[in-house]
């Protein structure tokens, strides 16, 4: 059968993204749907209803990952998998992750409405806790499923209020019975917004990243001594917040000092007891270092770590450091990336070979099966913010590329 003229329904895709965006909508047009929250539960319930309407075989595993499978003609062949995540940042946008899940759903709806049979099965997935902002680290659902992370370790992660991951999974009724354990997958495609400025600035509609930067996460705990701010002289203070402030600037200066291609960020901080008239005695902050070159990122960490120790000693504070999470850089399958670029050209979309600075479940998936991603432009290069936006016609374009990539892969040997 010739599928050349086949296209997704852009309006239906838009409607689905917009309906999902109502669950956890923030007043400024964004999204707050933290992993395993009430909003996450409601989004999952709606998603499962939509999977049922397509008569898909639904599997929910013990990490809460949700799969919907559309059987192919050859049950012995491994499936094509595509999806992303529906959890969000605390003040995130309506597209990060959701577009990839709704895009894969739109592809399945298109196949169903045209009665298109494929040789291989096509499986849609919603991965649990991609963001890692409520429960660190990120990409935990795919991490456990692919065998990179231990399930019980993931279960014991806690949020800032001390709530356990597993307890929250049970509370929202999404601890399924199937073990979160990988099965053979022929190809994994993840469709996503770019979350950066490159596609827009170059006037391109489709991005095909060669892979994802490494992600190194650390948690730093600085301890000093609390005291009354008025009577306590400046000399001899052990101010944990001042020590942390110096450390944070060292992180910010790191990429420039190191040279090469890397970014380094402190995004989260807790200061105790957080009172204007008490010298802070405890601070926790996070460090995120990313680069295509894992060794470079590690060297950067070694350098900043010794800065931290020097600053802590000079300010009379103690320091405790946890190496929370490391994911090596993830090169995608060269042939699949090429395929994305070719499909974009066939469909008349301008495309760009790029790289992903954002982390995605595709990172872990690339370790177990050939993987590629499809990017569409983020307006103003903004993401993880409420104003995150992508033109609907670009959303449709990306879904069309996904449709044809899935069709090709689902009908090959
Ligand atoms: C995931 O959203 C990340 O890039 O941190
Ligand atoms: Mn995402
Ligand atoms: Mn994100």
C-alpha cells in the first residue's frame, strides 16, 4: 500500500494537547503536573480512556509506565515504540513531553481510522517521572524499564515533603502488576519540542538530533552555624548561605573556565531556617552539568568540587556531596536519524541535524534499541516555563514525520 499522501489530523492533535493542558493548567497558560500528583493521575486516566477507545492492549507496569499496543500482522516481530512523558515541571509548559505522547496517539488514531495494518506492532508509551523535579532523578520510568536503574531504589526516592515514590504511585492507583522490564523493541522514536532556540533561529521546522548530552546531577549540603543576625559580629560567622552563594557562582563560571561545549546550572536551593534575622546554618542546592563529552563534564565537576571544599573550609562550614545521577551522552542510531531527515524532506519540511541539550527517555532507550528523536521549534527558544509554545502547524508537521517514520519501521524486516 502506498502511504505517501497519508497525513495526521492536525486539528485532532491540537484538541488532544489542549484537553490534556487543562489538567494542571496554571493561571499564566502553563502546566503544573508533577509526577505522581493528583494532576498526573487525572492525565493518566484520560490517556487510558483514549487508549481504550482505540482498542489497544494496555499494559501498566510496576513503575506506572503505561503502554498501549496496536498489534501488527506478524506477532513474532518486535514492535515499534513511540511516546514520551506527561509529567511536568512545577511551572512548566503545555508541550514538553505531552506533545510526544499526543503525537504518537495521533499516529495511532490515523492508522486506525484508515484501517492501516502494519507488519510490526506499534506501541505507545507514557513514561513515569521524566522530569525528576518532584522525585530526583529524571527519566526514572524508562531508567528502570531499560535496566539502568533499580526499581526498589526508585521506589525509595522521596519528594521535598518526604513522600515516597512508591507510596505515591500506589496512592494514584498506577502501580501496575507487570514488571517494569524491557522487552525487545525494533525502534524507539520520541517526538518532542526542541526546548531551545536553534530551529526557530534557522527557520527550520524539523530537527533530528544526533543524540543527547550527558547529564550529571549532584546534591550539595552545606552546614554552618545559626545565630542572631544583630548581635553576632561579621567576623567569625559560619554562614552556610554565603558559602553556597560563592559555590553557586563557581558553577556558573565553570563552562567558561573549562572551555569546550558544556553548560552548568544550580536550579534548586533550600535555605534553613530561612528567616531574615537568623544566620543560615543549612543549605541544600543542586548542580546540573551537561556536555557531549562525559570526560569533560567529569573534569569540570572535579574542579568545582575542590573549589567547594576550599570555600567551605575558608568560611568555617562543613560540606556533604552526593553524586545523585549520571547518564552518559547518548548517540542515536545514525540510520534512523538520517531517515528522519529524509522523511522531513519528502514531506516538504526544512530540517536540521542538531543535538539535544535536554534529557529525554530516549537517552535510556538508546541503550537498548535503535533510537531517534524528532524535534519541532520552541517559540522564542523557551521551555520549562509557562510561556512555552510551539506553532500548531509545526506540531502537525512533527507528527507527520513521526507517522511516516513509524510506518517505514513497522513495515520493515
Ligand atoms: C529534562 O527535562 C531535562 O532536560 O532536565
Ligand atoms: Mn520532556
Ligand atoms: Mn522537561
